[in-house]
């Protein structure tokens, strides 16, 4: 079999074998083979150490043995793995840098042992997990119930124990896990089979949050207590089996009428069976449940059916009449709106005398004398912020009568205002302060006035993650705002509410946000992330138009690290000392350690422009965390390309067709930031050497190999001398940085980086 795979099919893209082939298979070396199906043969021996470039591998139904840990050598190409019905032992490797494309993992009916690996809940593309009929044990990790895309989970026929890791909404936890790691909204799970295990405790009320569930099988466990009423929230449920447990109390009334299978036998239930469940046979309730009553009076007879038919006919006629009335009224409303729209357009055209022509400079000057300075810089957040703008505002009701039909792509610019009190009053200091999207100071020297007026306020859905600051979409619409930066994700504004509270409003590029359901689920998870060195998300807005996707966070009066390092003289900032640079690096590592080890999510876009330095304390705040989880493939690709162009992408991304942010790529990025702190140079900056030009990382490596590292340090800290560690601290920081930019397998975990940096401060 080794020769067949290695030599006979070097150019094939798929290979299937469906007869009783015997023997071992050591490796797959073809770079063209994508689909390998060797299921239902008699293959034996251990698993291959490599699958080449395969994306789909099916070795189910064979006699393969050996330890599953060999999977750590399989690379990052695999998307579907089926190893069911073999004789494999061991457990799935707990690798965080691999299997980022994996969508389906099926290893049922083997001899796997140990606990369920926590890493399974972190794979960004995983849809299906089937590890049934093994010898796995221990408690279930909570993250498998909140994984990003997981819909199918089958862990039946194992020896799992402990409570179900879902929250109880009565304020009590059903398990000892830290519920802060669970997101606001649960996953897309539609199939959950945990039957034939040893799970115990009460069924958490959080089961009702799994709103996509169609099948729930908890048969043959040791659950106790009452069946929570929250289970009636599962309106998509079709199959439910709670038999052979120790549930007591009554069956909740309100389970969906669409149920096709229901079984609660072998429990201790009592009370009366809800009427909509009487369609199920007696075996669904008995044996067991001796105190459970099946009310015969509610059983339908012929007369009841006849009455029900007559009532059904009446209801049908009533529903038809209601539908007709609704359609008629809707049609009238639509006609009135069309008539009003036509009249408004004609009135607007007559009023301006210019139709949709751009406003001339003369008209602009005349208008500036007649309007307030705030109106001079207004732009509607109901319109796409695609053009340059200095200070802008989000118009309220008083603006709606003006130029209502100018489309977004028909926005026109006037000449930039060189000097005027109006301009001065409506722009803040040119110091590059920022928030969740730090500004590029070099783009703020020239401001143009954008005249875009839309009939739409923000009329979509505004979601706030807490009640510490409450405002409406209308308040946000009329909030004065100014552009503070642009990034690969979109444009960021500083918006000031009526009460003076300042926000950062990031308007995402069109086509970058996932579907509303996915976006909402993911951003609510991110909204629950809190850390002292992190700028948290305040909420989000989802508008009716494709370009109306807004992320809201607190505005922070701070300066980006990139500005502190490369433009501090231009902004009259003092150069950072060795101790200050070390503290900043430690703050960043502390934040990433929290994201990686407490929340198990990568930042994904760590760079010096996403690190804010608070002007008063010089402590670091990290922004724009994990936004790749909100993005379409296009948006994620744009982010990865941007990071690569700026010098923050790890080398393994260049050999991957669809690179995805990972914990290891974060470690590489903080290594680059450490080099920026040490050298005063910016990642991606081309550096001239005797033999040509190199980037920052190659330059530092070259000096380290030649034992000339002192030449790479920022001369501002070298000349300033040192009262806070001096050359030894610099050398130790450099050693940490170089370890971070090694190959993925050699990089340290972020916890190690944080501890090493912290030890330098002590």
C-alpha cells in the first residue's frame, strides 16, 4: 500500500479503494492527492505519519492500531478525518497550531482513553465531532458547547462524568468551571448525543440556550432533579430522549408540537402528561414514572375529532381573512410611500435647482455663512463613510429635509479648508490619540469636508453589552464625530453622545461582516471579554443595508505605540525608557495570556498600532482583539494580507493557502513588537545592509548571529544610559523576542513569554 500511494498516483487528486486490501500504510507523499478513501478494507498497522496535501481522509472500517497522538505530524491541510471503527488507542493531540481548517472529526468505535481534549472546542472551522463508543472519561469541557461553528456532537458510549457544563440562569452554576469563559450566546449545536455515560447532577437551565437543537439524547446517565422548564424554549426540537435517568417532578408543558420522538421512561416523574405528548405510545413514559398520569379524558375520540375539524375549518377561514387584510393594507401603505417619495424628490430638485450635481465652492461659501460650524462637517452614519473627512456628525431629525436622495456613491468633496475658526472648533488636537482603532497620524494633516445627507438615521438594531452607558440608535445618529483612523477593517470615528460620553465607532467595510446570526453570536462572545489591558467592546449596530455594520467601544485618550516609537519627536513625546518599554511589553503579554489561556482565542491582529499607551500612566491597552471571528473569508484574508505587509505575519502563513490567526501567530507578533520596542524601528521597515536590504526580523537575526546585538538597540535608550536594568534587560528582552519569531513548533507559549518578561521587572 505504501508504494501505491507514493508512486502509482502522484498526479491523482482523489483515490478510493473498496476491496479487502490488507497491509500497512506508512505515509502519503503525493502533493496532488486531495481525497483519500480507504474505508472498509483490512488495513492494519499504525496510522500514517503524514497525509501529504490531503484535505479529506477516510480510513474507517479497517484494523488500524497504534496511538492517535501521531496526528500531531499531519500538518494543517486536513479538513475531514474519519478513523471510525478501528483499534486506535491514546487520545487526540492537544495541538493549538494545527487543524485550523478541520471541519469534521469522526473517530467513533475505537479504544481511545483519557479526557476530552480542550483544544477541540477551539478549532475555528470544526462543524462535527463524533467520538462515540470509546473509553473517554472525565468531565466535559464547556467550550465544546460554545464552539464557533460546531453543530454535531456525539460523545455517547463513553464514561464521562460530572455535570453538564452549561450555565444555570438562576445564578447558580451547575459545574465548577468558570462560567466567565462562556459567551453571551451559545453555539449552533443542532445534534447532541451524550447517551450512555455517567453524567450527573441537575440538567442546567442553560440547555434552553441551545436554540438550534433538533436532537437531544441524554439517555442512560445519572441526571437528577426536575426537567427544567427552559427546555421548552427549544422550538426546533424533533427528537428528545431523557430515559433511564433519575429525573423527578413533572414534564414541562410547552414542548414543541413538532416532536417526532419523545422518551422519558425509567425515571421518577409524576403529575400529568401534557396534552400534546399524548400522541406518543405508552413506552415513551413507562416503565418507571409510577406517579405519572396519562389523562384518558384528554384522549381524542370521534366526536372530538369532528369538533376539532370544524374548529380547524373556522380557524383556516379566519387566518385567510387576516392574511387578505394584511396584504391589502400593506399594498396601500407601499403606494402611499411611493407617492410621497416621488413628491419629495421633485420638491428637493426644485429647491436646489441643481438636482444631484456637486456643490460648488461658491455655494459652499454661501452655505457656510448660513449654517452652523457643526453642520459644515456633518455626515450621516446612515451613509457609507467611504471618503476622507475631518470632523463629521451623525445627523438627527433636523437634518432629514436636506438632500434626501443623494446616494452614497454620489457624495462630493469641497476643497479642504486651510484655515478657519469653523475648522478649528470642530477638530481636536492633532495629537494622535485614539481608541479601538488607533489613527495613522500622517493621514490627519489634511481634512476635507464630506457632504453626504441621507434620509436614514440609524434605524437598525443597536445592541449594548451592559447598562453602564445607555444610549439609543437615534442618539448615536446625531452624535458629533470625527475620523480618528482607518484600518483593514474599516473607518473609526470618535463620537460624542449628548451627555458628553465619548465612544469609538468602527464602521466595517462592506462585505467584511459575516451573516447577522454569525456576527451577533461572535461579537457577543467578544463583548464578554474583560481585562485591564484590553479596550472592551461596548456594543454593535446592525443596519438594514450591507454597509451598516458598526462596532462600538469606549474612546480612550491615548497614543499608539507605533507613534511613540517612530514619530515621538514630531509629536513632542519623550522617548520611552528601558523600564517603560519593558512594562509595555509585559502589559501586552499579560493581555494575550488572558486571551489565550482564559478565553482560548487568539487576538489575530496584534501590532504596535493596535497597542495604545495611556498618556498619564504609560500602561498599555490592546485593541481590535479577535475581530477576525466577525469577518467573512474576504475580510479575514484582507486582515492577514495587511498584517503580512506590515511585517507581523509568521512565516508559516506564506505556505498556507488560507492562513488563519492562531495562538502561535500571536506569539510571533508579540516577538515583532518586542523588536520594535528594542530597536525603535517599525516592523516591515526595509533596512539597508552591506549585501542589500532586509526587514526588521532578518536584520536582528543577522546581528545576533554576528554577535553585534548592541548595534540594533534604539540609540535613544542607549544614549540615555540606564537606571532601570540597562544592557542586561535589553539583552534578555531580545532573547525572548528571538524565541518568539522562531518556527511555530519552536515558539514558546504566551504564558512563558509573560512570565519571562515579568521576571525582568522584579
